[in-house]
C-alpha cells in the first residue's frame, strides 16, 4: 500500500478512485468504465507532475525522508556486482548504520560506503536509522585506506539525519571520528564520488561526502542541521522547522546554484519512492559519468582537484 505525504492528499484521492474503478471492472468487465479510468489516471499524472515540479524546501525534506525511498542497500543491490560487505572498525565494534565493502560497478572495481536507514522496524533498529556511531566512521576510514592501497575509486551514498548523538558515541570520540573520516576523504589519491540519496545531515554526512564530485538526487536535502534542530537553536521552537528549511538553502537546486554540489540527478516523476529502479539507474549513470572524468588523472591531480573544489566554495560565497 502506497504511503502518501500530507501535500499528496489530492493525488491520493484520485489514485484511490482509480483503484476503486479498476476493482469494479475486474468484477464486471461490461461496466464500460475504462474511459473514466483513463481520464482519472491522466488527471492524477498531471497533478503529480505539477505538485512535484513546485515543491518547497520543507516538502522536499519530507520526500527525502519518505519511508519507501530507495536506501543504500537498494543502490548496492542494483548497481554493484559481486559486492562483498566488510565489517568492523578493528577498534571497537561493527556499526550497521554505515554499510561498506568492495564490488564491481559497470566493470570497474570500487569501494562503496553508505548510510543505511532500513525499511521496517526490525531493520531500522538494526541500522540505527542510519545514524552512525564513531565505529561506523572508523570503519569508513579503514575502507578508504583499502581503496587508496589498491587504487579503487570510492563511491559513497549519503542518507542520514546526522551522526548518532548518544552518550556512548560521545564517550568513544564521535567528533574525532567524524573529523578523521572527513580528513581521509580529502587525502585520498583515488577519485571519490558522493551521492546524497535522501538526507544529508550535518557532520554525519560530510564525513563520507568530502568528495571530488558531489551529486544530489532532485528531491534530496543536504544541511548543516535538520530543520527541526535549526529551529530549536534559532528560535527555541522546533515547530518552526518549515521556516528553518526555507531559510537554510538545503535543496539540491539551492546548493547547485551556490556551487556546493556538482550535479542534480533527476528523479522519476513523483519522487524516487515511486520508481526505485528508475531512480537508482539514473544515479548509476551519473556516478559512471563522474568517475570517468578522473580516468587519466594521477593521485596528486585527484587530490588537488578535490582540495580546489572545496576551497572554491569559500572563494565564491
């Protein structure tokens, strides 16, 4: 059963009506309702395109958080052949909020690292809703070390509300782990492409997104803090999240204009959750194109490009 967001209620009503009429035609093929069904489908499709063509930042935030949106493991399953997951940070424990491993992407060996939120109650708890602890970022550093050693490009899939803020995580050095992961991204001698596939929240996202190329799905968001957290900080009122989302420039379109990201990956009409395979395929095409641009670069040239990319953000703002 489809999950509809608040602003999708008119679309939900039309699609519900179509489903009802289809059920009637199955029971009685002589009802002659095919023309009415066709008209309603056309209206629903038009309304869907119009609605998603004019989403505001808060609406995009809710789309980025949609429970049916494809997550890290969906991308890995469709894009990475012979994927071998690698676990543990070799210091403390395994953190399932960050998944990583090696595999083949369109004939090219790669290291893949990404936040996994989970799809149901059991998997969301297992993956801690995509909020990584220090061991998750230390695992990411370990995998990036391996990528550098064996000259394999790194692809990261960013989808987290932020790093886990629990007491245990802070006691084990959450800030230090994020800083070291960010630093390792910047020092890599192999190309790194990051894709914000849902939420790109705070340092938890930057830790695996300080890449040569940063791509964002059309309805993803990338922000220094969640709108709710920003509203609590600015106005002491988390209910003003809509105001915060509007003011913070968190959408792919805003960030592309500011030069923070390099490319917007178009989503299927109605969002990635309506056509998971199509969304993943488009992201794969964008990743392949981004990696190809670095094929003839030396490790020093790759590092220089990455450093200049981030320095240019400050120079241009």
